[in-house]
C-alpha cells in the first residue's frame, strides 16, 4: 500500500499549517494499492520521538474501502458522514492533533491499515484499543513519515 500527501513528501517537513504553530488541521492524505478483500481502512498518526514515549496524534478507523483520500481538515467529531470513526489522541481530544514537539525535530508516522472487516468498536477509542481490535484483520499496511520542529 502506498500512502502519500499533497502537502509533504516522505521524510519531508510537515507544513506549519498542520501543526500547533499553525491552525492545527489534518493534512490531506491519499492512498493506493488496496488489497482485494479490503472492507475498511484505519489510520494512526504518532510521534515515536516524544520524551515520554510514543505520542498519538490521530486515530481514525472504519473508513469505507471505497475511500482513497482524506481531505484536509477532517472535522474533530467521533463519527464522520461516511461512517468512519475517530478516536482519542494523546492530547485527550477526538480527531487530529498536529505536531507540537517540545524540542528538536520529531518524526510523525502516518500509518494506514487495510482491514478485512468493519471493526465493531465504539467511536472515541484509543490507539491501543484500535490496535487490539485490528488484530487478525490487517490485510496490508503502509506509512508516510513527515518531520516537524517548532519555530
């Protein structure tokens, strides 16, 4: 699976707009090469360079398999109009929370998962709850890594 963004390249800098220095909205993402049998898609964004351990920035799941793009500025609601659900990030909020590293340049991994079923979980779950629910259902995965340093 290939995950890309029109606003930053693999290993590139995430524009300020999508961070706590900007208006802190989610970037647009696009993917391709979904395997046959994909029923839903999940995306997790996290920062393994956070001082207190990996920091979760976004949890979104049960995206319909017919979806191949997420537009910029996904609303911070538990359930989106297409039925997709968003979970809680480590800022304690639903939806996307952009890069906001305390110091240095951090890496932000946007990880995408093709799943063979709709996950029977509530909206608002955590990354660890999503990972548990996805066990045995992942057909394929991919990732996109961007970097950011506070100005």
